[in-house]
C-alpha cells in the first residue's frame, strides 16, 4: 500500500517522479486487448480487472484508471441504469425531472449499487495486483451526476431559473460522491480523478454560482494527488477552475494550454491535451508523434504541465498510437526546472 502519497499535491507528485508524468485517461482499450465486451466488464469485476491489467501491462501508465462507466453515483440514488453490449451504462429514466425536490435524493447503501460495488472492488483488486502503481479513484462531478438524475434539458433550465434550488440538489450529491471516493481510497486508491464534463455547459458566472461551491467541498476532502477533468472549450472558465481546489485541471484539446499554465501557477498543474477522439483514435503513429512533440515544445518551459489525453481514450484506439504518445513523452527532456 502506497500510504506515503497521502497529503501530497499533484505538483509534488510531479517533482517526485523520476520521469515526466504522462496521463492516459481511462483503460478502455484494455477491453479490446482482453477480448471482452463492455457489458462483460461492467457486470463482472474479474473481467474489468482483467481488461485494466491488459492495458497496464501493454502501456505501463503512470496512473492506472479502472473502467468505471459514468453512472455509478446516479445508480446509488436509485436511478435505473441499463447496460449496453458496448458502450457505457446509461440512465434510462431521469426520475427527478418531474419533481426536482432535494428530499427525494435519498442514497441507498453503496453495496446495494452493482456499479459502485464493482467499481470499489476493482480498485481493491488492482491495488493488490499492481502495488507499484498509483490506482485512481474515479468519480463524476456533482453537476454531471445531477444532470444524469434530472435530464440535461431540465438541468440547464433550472440552472437559469432557480440556481438556489440547484445548490440544494447538489449538496446531497456531493456528500455521496465523497462517500464513494472514501470507499475507493479505503480499497487502495492513491489518486483521484473527478470527471465533470457537463460543467462546461454552464457559463463561467453560473459555474461559479452553482457548481463551484460543490466542487470546492469535494476537493476539500481529497488528500492525495488528483485532477478535475472538464470537457469542451473552457477557455473562458479558466479563472473559476483555478478556484476549485483541485491539484490539477485536465482539459480538452481546444483549450489554450499556455494561458492555463500561466494562470494556474506552480501550485496547480494543467493536464492535456492530445485529442483522444482525434489524432490518438484516427491518426497514424507518425501523426501522434508529431502532435505530441508539438505539444511538448509549446509547453516546454512550464513546470506545472502534465502531458495527457484530452479525455477518455476510446476503446478502438490503435495500441501503437498510445505507445507512441507515451514513448515520445518519456523520451522528452524538459527544460523546465
């Protein structure tokens, strides 16, 4: 158990590492390597661990991500979640949409949610089988979970019409996310990944008013290296993201990395942003190398930069592209001190 990672900032982890960190978000291609469907992964923890181990063995990632799906927290509030043969589980019914009342947000025990149970147990098994790796706890952000429970249209309407109600709805959701995080930490996780993709749909002002307090509350309970991932064009959100309390912000391919690095300073890292669904998925190995070198050159003088995929790596990503990205990063000698 790697207990000495407690109370370490993400930037401290960067300094401690003997090589430039390289973050591959997710392990979904491992399902291809193991010959498993996504349904087989989400319904059987041994299958999930087998796929993640296949990915870790092939690519030697600095941080190991289990294959979590996107709806564990929603299921733990009683949402009906359905499985696909391939693809993440999805919420079939937005049960808060007709009556968005905080009193209806009654969480069930984590062990009563199959998705939460397999998530926690996969963390335990991976931590035991990969003792020299940082295994990441995987969580959805508060606003993203609320969107799964309300439905996207209702979520955005309420954000404009009743932001005070939104804050009340986010409070019990944030508590549940913290509980799920702690369960993964107890199982052996030593890094925290929070995905808040829906947050990019808010304007910076609404993000600050509605979502920022919940995210700050969440990260106030995180005492290991971590990052907050947010999708989309969030160039206008960088100032508010700097206030989240996260150890790093993981961003999409359209974000100005230099501007983010300057704004975040030495205490918060910026992670990104090779296109997961672009050059990594559809490019050649030569194109991946060229894009990676270009990114490394652009960010070479920033101490707080972590090369990373721009989002979760798709299942069908060619393994040689992932290998090229990792090899190119690890061969790079940064001038940043």
